[in-house]
């Protein structure tokens, strides 16, 4: 049986990063694609992000990180998700992320990384494909 509800996405800005124009562009693009998107705002702790993801029952958790602390924040977030027993959440990260850090982020449990110059189309397609696959829907 397929799940016909819209894809629910939480976009969060962890840490001290105060720039959210890119995150807001992603939010609008995903909303235009028919997804339900919750934006948590600036300077959120990983604990608050995890709580919001649970409360909002999202399919996808997207982090936007421009501060350079992406490795530490992602490891903290993934550890917090594991502690809560959350295994079925699609976790993506975007922002100013050096390509050499991508394998480390993925080894911590992040599903995909979208560094600078990733396209909105790539992000939207990845989310749609992955959530459909996880729900068992045919493409």
C-alpha cells in the first residue's frame, strides 16, 4: 500500500550560522513541488531540530550549514537521532561543504550532501525519488 500524503520536509539551520537565504529558497522550491515544508529558523540546536522532526512527523530532515561546523553538527545530529531510535528519516545536508568532507558526513549517517552549486532540481529529485522508494511507490 502506498502512502499518498505529501512528502513532509523539515529544513533547519543548526549552530550559529545567521544566513538563511539559501534555506528559504529551498523551502519555497520544495513547497512549489507540492511538499509540506517546515522551516525551523536560524540558530537551532540539534536537540531542538530532532524534537521538531519527531513532532512534525517528517519524511526528510534537511540541514543548511554555511558556518564550517558541518562535520560536528551532523555527527551530533546523527548521534541524537540514533539515541532516539530514529532510523527511517532521510537526512540531507547542504551548504558550504568541501567535497573532501562528504564521505565523512555520509559515514556518520547522512544520506546525501548538496554542496554549493548543487541545483534545486537535484535536491527536489533526490528527495522525491528517495521518499518514493522508501514508501514502496513505483516511479
